[in-house]
């Protein structure tokens, strides 16, 4: 079973669901809308797949983002020159996929509250997205992987991921989301997410070139002196590479630096609490004691 578009980092499973509208597919906490009125119609279109003891091989780019998944039966030629590979094993892989994304999209758009939310953001020129598929992993364990025998075979050697490695934050050994060499992680690792374009126009206005390739629906805008319509277009699935490039590395770097600063602070507090150090110790005054007692005595006589 192939993942949906691989996310550059995992998302909490309780923050995204099929049928949800988002302003940013990698940050569902920022803003979104889920239509309770369309819940049953969307859910009836969902197909579910569960795979036990799921295994896969992920590649990670130089910035620490998940890039591609190859499957446990990978093509050796595709990963031979990949320097940054991780194996993943999970107790379960659960997929929820809309069998008819178009019908699910139309069901959501039938909700007046959803149309009001879409129209507001469309007028502001903001990007919109709709989730129509989710791949969730339960208790996933990641390890560093390298090809054995210089790639003569498909055998992989595995080692724990080193501390401070450039991998997604939740996967690192020193992460607050999973301590230890084998952190068991659960979350959303793949999504089928579609770009949505919304416009409020006059019915006689023609489409523009950027509208090509989307499937459009049209709705009257109530309470307007001049007749207006809300146009909502549904696009194709975002590819894994598109999702990867949408990750705000600046924010990730800030989190990584804050983790390092927090660890340094904890180390300093631990050292200060040590019974081997006293308030009069040179180590607490910014000096180091002499390495040899004789040198210390000669400096005192001087």
C-alpha cells in the first residue's frame, strides 16, 4: 500500500481529518473549518484500509524533511545514491481515503457556513486546501539505514538515530515528543490534500488562465445588490515534493535552537546542583582551578 503524499514532518492525528478545509496543510492548528452538516455525506464516501506490522523506507533531505517513501520492497536503483535513509516499522498503518473527492467537496460546499468561510478567505486572496485522504501510523519506530555490501544487495543495516540528527523533530532521539533511542510515534505521515481556489465574481465574468485544471462549482452570494457568485475550484492532489517545500524551515530551526538552549540550561542547573561544587568553587566564579597543587601553592606565595 502506497502512502498518500508523504508529509515532510508528521502531524498529530487529532488535528486533521477527511473533509477538513485548511489554510495551510502542514499547520492545521492555524485555521481551518470542518463541516458538521456534511459529516455523514463525507464519511459515507470514505474507504478504510488497515495494515498490521507496516514497514517502509523513507529518505530525508539535507534540511531534515521527509522526502520520499520507497516501500519495504524498494527498487534498489532509486535509493542507491540516497545518503540519508530511515527505516520505519509501525504496529498499524491506517488509511482513510475518499472514494469520490469531487462529491465530498460538493457536500462540504453545500454547507452555507462552509461557503461563508471559503468566500471570506477567497476575498482576502488566501490559499485554501481540502483533505480527502489520510495515512496514519501507529507506534512507528525510526532507525538510521544504510545499504550493506555497497549496494550489491537490498540488505539494510540499521542503527539508532543519532542525537541532534537533521531529521523531523518528532523523530529525533532528543525530541520532547519522544525520548529514548526508539521513540514510538503515532501521527499522520501522509495526506491526499487538494488545493482550492475561491473567487467572488459576477456571473458574466469569464474564467482566467489560472483556473484551468480545476473542477469548479458555482453558488449565489445572498444579500448583494449586484448579483454575485462564489466560484470554488478543486485541484489535483499536492505531490510530496510540493508539501516538502511548503514546510517553514525558519520555524523549525527556531524550535531546534530552543531545544538546544533548553538542554544547555538543564545541564547548567544540573552542574550547579552537584554536591562536588560549592559557592566558593572557582568553577562558579568563571575561573578554573590550577591543574596541579604545586602550581597553586607557588602562585599563592607570589
